[in-house]
C-alpha cells in the first residue's frame, strides 16, 4: 500500500441495523478501497457503552446516547487503508446529517444527529483505543488482496 496506511474503528449503530442498511454501508467502505480487517455484531451492554463513550460523561446528551446505543445490536468493524481515518470519516459525512454532503452515509440515510447511523474514530489515538476496546488482537486479520495493486500506488 502506498501513502500513510492506518486502521480505523467504525460502528454501525442500532438504527442502521434496524433499517437493514448494514450491507449498503459496508459496501460503501469497500468501494472506496478500504480493506475490512474484522467485523462482528454486538449487543452493547450499559457498562461497555460507558467505556466506549467515556469522553462524553457529563454532557447533556450522554444518558440518551447510552440508552440508544444499548437499544439493539450494532456492527463493529475495523477498516484499513491509506489515510483510513479521514477516508472513513469522509464516507460517513458530517456528524449532523443536515450538514453532510450528498452521497455520504449520513446525508443519504439520516435526518437527525441522534440517529446518524454510524460512528467512526476521529483520530489515530481514538482509533487505537476503540479498536483495543472492541477487539482482541487475534480478531484482527492481516492479509493481502489481489486488487490492492489497483487501489494503492
């Protein structure tokens, strides 16, 4: 792979799962050229949600966020590629769907910030923390793809 290769954490929230958008959203990341490193469906417990969203403790939306993220299964994933964090965040679109660019996941499938379908790491430190929280090292796959030469310089 050329450029700066990194990994990022992405979670499809309960609203994405309930609306049957998992395949469509995964497909968008794959079409961008990112490589899936791991994927699993999880029903998030309240304790785990508090760990994942620890940076938001004390904020007015925190309790609603915990209630929402534990309301149904989520799909947790790790993606890899050149500038994977920025690429994933660009594919997702702005956190507020009303401000997301057309063609992004949030613009195409969301109306409200509290139901914006997807979460993604916002930087390298966050990605490392979230990946370690959600996955054991042995769950992360390292493999080549025949198509990589057509995606990366």
